[in-house]
C-alpha cells in the first residue's frame, strides 16, 4: 500500500488495497476522509466492513483487525446446518463375515466355531439383511425377545452380535459409542453347577483304568481334564513342544496365552503318552490332533457306563476348581489356575471357599474360647 498520508482526494471516492493483506484497503472520500476497510465474499455476496479512521489507527493494528474479521467471515461461509455425509449401506451379514475373516484368528478354534454357529442360526435369519447403520436398540430388543425359548443360546449370541457392532464403529459405519447391544439385559439362568463327589471321582478313576488299554488316548484326555482343570479344547490342542514340566505353555486359549501348572500325576500321564507318540500332539491320531467331536461323543457313551449321565466334560473343570477352593486356595489363585479372564467367572466357587473360611474361624474361635476360659480359671 502506498503511503496513506500521500493519498489525495479526487472527483470520485476510490479505494487503495494493501500489498501485504489484499482484502484490506483505504477508502478515500471526495472530501479527503480516509477510512480503513476490509472486503471479501460470503456465500457469493460481496461484504465490506469499516475498521477505523486514518490517522487515528495504526496500519499494523488495522491489519490484525482485518485478519480477525476475515476469519469470522470464513466461519460465516460454512452452512449453518451441514448435511452429514451419508454412510455406506452394508448389511449385517456382510460385515459379520468380514469380521470373522479379519478378527477370527483372535478366537480359539472352539470359540470361532461357536460364534459362527450363533451367527448362522440365530442372527442372520432375523437381522442378516439389515443395514448395520440403521440397527437400533429396539431392533436388538425385539430380536432378543424372540429367542426367549432358548435363553442359553440367546445369551451366547448377544456378545457375538455386540462384537460385530463394535467392528462397525471401527469401520466408520456407525457413530462411535452407538452400539445398540450396549444396554441389552441377558436372560437370568440358574448356573449349571455339577461337581463330582469324592466317591464319584474314585469310580471314574476305576472305570478309566478298566478302559485304558483299549482306549488309551481317551482315558488320558479325561485324566488330564480332571488333573489340570484345562478346557477340553486346550487338552486336545496340547503339543509336546508346549511342555516344560511342571508347566505347559498354551499359545492360544479362550482367554489368550497362558501357563498351566502340571501336578505329578498329570506329568505321568503325559510321559506315558510320549513314550508311544508318533506325532507332535499329546492327544492325537498320530498325524493330527483329536477333534472335539471325537472326545465329546466318546464321553457321552462312557458317562452312561459309569453312571455319571448328567456330567458334562466341562464339569470335570468345575470339579478341579471346587476341590482347589475347598482346600483353602484363594479364589484369585483358583481363577489364575483356570485361566479366567474375569473375576466373576470364579465367583461360582465362593461357597467352597466360604466353607474353608468358616471351618478356620470355628477352629480359631474354639482355641480363643479355651484360652479365655483358662485365664478366668487361673484368676
């Protein structure tokens, strides 16, 4: 901008624009009055404002005022109610299939199989063709209410659906924090608690010894379930290279990698299998690990023969935990031995720990009462 003081009035008013900030100018009126102005376009319309008079205001201060006004003008140009960018339409089934491919390797094989079953049998038929961006909490409630006749299956399917909805948020298909499964209340069910008594454990041991020669792999698998508290899938996926007695290191489990501590009896079972093994798997056909259906079907027949028809394979794990809690081992340590990810999973064994605590309290109280009585007699 030329020296403002040198600007002369003319027959008509005119403006001179700043070389530093082109939107800033000086308006020279016919009478010689000089006014600082700023000019820009807002939504296609030219807008001008007055910033002050010369020489009352310095040029540097005027430039600062002009920049502030231009910044405000930039904000004015934005729509008052901008339209949100429409989210792409993706069906729940398409997204869930992608999720299982990309995220499924984080699940244990058995968990992946169960989750796929829940999707195919319970979720896809009702919600598979719905756009994930349009799913609401009300939709989820109606779906869940429709599964009231199978509450156990519904409770297992709900977290699978929730995981897919979280994945939709990660993909930008839903707003963050909009998971419609977040406040879903699951069906209350009486926990299935079946623990083998000492007499039942002795009977199981005798019957396993009777079939050990004919079915060595099966007998060894059941013994390891009882002696370690491992899940059936963990026993069947155990490899000899995972063993460093008295420990077994599981690279994958339902709750991630974990260490299993082996008692002497479990080590003897494994060493017996090692002596006749011709593969890498502890429980195997020689070429590959035994599948879960093999163990499940054989147990279904065997438990009838030993009069334990209501005992599931998972109840052997419950029995291990109940014996541990009954021996005074703290619940936090019991949860560590079982590989529980959440403390709530171990709380079902509280009553066993309570029995031990009550017995200890009774012994302490009896001893204190005896001492107190002796002190009174001595007095």
